[in-house]
C-alpha cells in the first residue's frame, strides 16, 4: 500500500466523518469531537473509525513529544538560571565576608591611629618639657656667664664655678639629644599616622566599591529569581499540557479497545501493564505486542463486527446492520473448533455465551470480492484453529492456571506474545510480525505490514517512556 493511497484514504475518512467541519476546524477540533462524543463513529465503519482514532492518537503523541522537547529546553533554562542565581548568591556571600573583614580592618586602623595620636601627644608633651628644661639651663648658664670675676671669687672656690658651668653645658647637651630623639619619634609617629590614615582611606573606598558590587549582585539576583519563577511557571504549565496530551492520547487509544469488543476496555496504561506482564513471560517487547494489536485493527480485521449464523456455509451477518456477510468463518477448518471452544469457555468460566451471538471479525474484501475467511476472535485476532489446534489456548491455560479465553484481554495478549515468541521475535521483530500476518506465505507486497508494525512499536516505546514504563 503506497503512501499516496494512505493519505487519500485518511482524507476520505475525515471527509466522511466530518463533512462540515473538516476544512473549518483543525485536527485538534476533530479529535476533540471524537473524545467528547461517544457515538461519533456511528455513521462510518469500524475500520474507518479506528483509522481516525489512530490518527488522533498519533496527533496527541506528537503533541506530547513536542511538549517533552519544550520541557527539556525549559528544564535546561531552569538549570542555567538556578546556576546563575547560585553563583550570584556565592558572590554576594563572598562580598559580605569581604565587607565584614574590611569593616573590622577599618575599626582596627582607627584604634591604631588613635593609639598613634596618643603617642604623638605624649611625645609632644615630652618635647615641650625638654624645651622648657633646655631654656632653664640656658638661662642659668647665661646668668653664670654674666657674673663678674670678683663675685665669683667672693662666692667660693673658682673650680666649683667652672665645674658648675661644665655640668650645665653637659646637661644642656643631653637635653638637646633627648629633644632631638623625641622630635624624631614624633616625626616617625606622624608619618605612621599618615600611612594609617591613607590605608584607612583606601580601605574605605574598597568597602564602598564592594557595597556597590553587593547591591548590583543583589539586584541581578532579584531579576534572576524573577526569571526563574517565570520559568518554573512555564515548566509547570508545560507539564500540565503534556499530561493533558497524554491523557487525550490514552483516551483515544482506549477507544480502539472499545471497537475490538472488549467489555472492560483498558486505557493505554492498563494495556501496557498487561503487555509488560506478557513481555516478562515471553521475552517479547511490550511495544511490539501493542503494535500488533494496533496494526490488526488498522487493517480492518475488527473484532466484534460480525456474527456467525450458518455453521454449514460459514456465512454470517453484520452486527450493526444485520446485513448478510459471506465467509464469516471457515466451516471446515474453524467452525467446529469455534463451537467447541465456546462450550469449554462457558463451562470453565460459568458463562452462557451464545456462539451465534459472539462477535468475530468479518471477511476482508479485496478488489470488491471477499478474500479468505473472517472469524478471528478477540483483541489479538486469533483464528479458532490457531488458538486451539496450534495449542496457544492450551499454552495460555498452562501459564494462567484457568481456562483460556481469546476475548479476555489478558489471555489475548498472552497468546499474541507466545505466537510472536514462536515466530522468532527475539531474533527479528520484523519477521515475527510478518509471520503473524501471513505465516510462511508472505510476499514482497506484504512487507508494508511488518514495516508498519515496527514503526507503531517504536511510537509506543515513546508512549511507554512518557508514562515512566
């Protein structure tokens, strides 16, 4: 089946389903109508409805995938902003520590400057005292020098006079030396005080710069915090949008199970849980099991569209319309097995299922004529003879410990997993899918089936990751 034909078929389908709205509304509106209207497919065949549902499921899957990309991008932006905020916090903390350290240093310098000033004041006092002493000594020497010789002789020994003069001169010399030393100390202290005041001024300027840097960083942090809050809001909204898309996708996919005639149709998460269990038993990929079911539905082999009515000819009727449907089930190969199987299920499960009112698939039409036989049973489309004679019903019973039922969703999936395993799914999923479709008589024209199954399986892998599987 070529791509052009598929596109034309889908267009025809949507025109049939929505003749008024298909050009006026987008795909979202069409899919929303399918979600909101229980009987939206009443006017079309089940095959057409399933194709529509699958289209919408793919649409919501694509939406979810796109939102996932946006979430990744937003998450990266969040991380970048968080890193920026964290870096700014560290800078602010570092600046605060430097400011505190600088403030303490300024206080220490103030103490040192005050101590130096006290020393300068004390030294100045000593200088004043020394100057006073020198002045007194010089006056005394001057007075002694002015005395006439006869006065000196009258007052005493001449040697005492000269000794006194020598002592005064010596004392004056020592006082001068003390004065010079004290003056030098004062100059040194004043120089030190100048250096301290210069250091204090430089440190205060540094503190001013650091305070300005801190204020700027705090302002930047506020802006980054605001952006981070905005990004977080955007992130949460994207999460909600993703969940909504996944919910819609799951709802659409559950409609596929409704069409398959499963009474308690599971949603996608429940179907995946079953497929995951089957995978643990058989080793077949869960997504492949789900893909086989989807592919079978898209090909029109729909469970629940026909009833067998003539066990001799295998003819039946359409369930919805009651119209005659030929070749509903092979009268030789499958009808006897089918009747026996219904009896066994009724006995084993205490049911009263009527074989003539049990949904089976209708025959496929090819070039306007019925091709092969219908009669496939349950969600996984087992032909009665395959389920019974090939032993898959028995294998299911051996695993579950109860009578197998191809209309039971769990048994049907398990049967599919076992058949795919026997078809070599662990080695080649493509070949296993092909055998599921056409046994050992596949031709090159049947390859579209295997390709489609693998593509659908890969899409289901994305769905499985989305629900954390």
